[in-house]
C-alpha cells in the first residue's frame, strides 16, 4: 500500500493528495508530527518536512517532485499540457503559489493561527496576520485577472497549477481567511474544483481544536 506522510492543512500535502486522488491512486494517509523531528521521521526525510510519499518501497519527499513523478508514472488524466510553453506556465504558477503566495499569505495566516498553537510555539503575531490579510487581496485579484482570460489558471484545461492554488486556498478557507465575495471569477473557479471527486478527502478533514466553518464543505458556498 502506498503511504503519504502528511499534515492535513499543509497546502503542500494537499496538493499531493489532490494529484493522487485525481489519478485514482490509492494511498494510506499517515499524519506526521514533523515538528517533533523524531529519528524515524528524519530518516524518512532528512530535510524534516512533509509530505513524504512511500511508493514502491521508496521514500520520496518534496511536493513538486512528487507531483511530477506521479504525472510521469500515471499520465492519465493529465495535469500538465503537452506544449513546452504551456508546461512552463503551469510550473510558473505552481511556483507562484508554493513560493510567493505561501510566503506572503499562507505562512502569515494559517501558520500563525493554527500551526503555532498545534506546535506550541506561542500566540499569533498580529502584525503577520494583518500583512497576510492584506496580501491575499492582491493574489485573489491576480487570479481573477488570469481567469478573465482563461477557463483555468494556466490555460483552458485544469492543471497542477489549479491544484496548487486550491491547496493553499482550501487550507485558508478552513479558517475562514478567504473573502470569496472579492472575485466572482475566483469563486466560480473554486466551486468547480471543489466539486471534483478528488476534493472530497480535503473537505472531510477535521483538525482537533479547530472546527471548520459551516461553508467549508458546502459545494454551494
């Protein structure tokens, strides 16, 4: 059995979960308390990070590399286009969300509100929370601009770029930090991706001490 060592609200873990589910690859989810850095975990990934996918007896860390390996091994349904230029756009947007969005938004909202409490690292930094709440508006506007020109974020077909964005936004939606009224384009895009069978596992997540808002699993939110 394939195993994914993960943290439920981690956007990087969620991106991998979406890829696996979209391609109907069965996997056992194993929650990992990565912050404890126990020796067994560090043997699985010396970088001390999740996700880690165990497949065919091999331990594989790093969400981007995992997703591209899954695409190579299981190309149907595709999460990358064929043309090199179009592949570039997918990779560019995946990097946008996993780097820029993560640094400016996710780390300042989700990590401050949830991760600090779970890992017992103190209380949220209000300055970071305010910065994250301001920055997400810019990112939602950028997504809206992209969706004015395309059916999906990277083009006219759903790709890994959409899963990367949805992974971050779904984590933030769990703590009610996404203003879905800011952009009708983004709201409609999220409604489409949220209704996919691959999303069901994410919508079923429940973190102890952090109940999700009523709209979180509602497809007609």
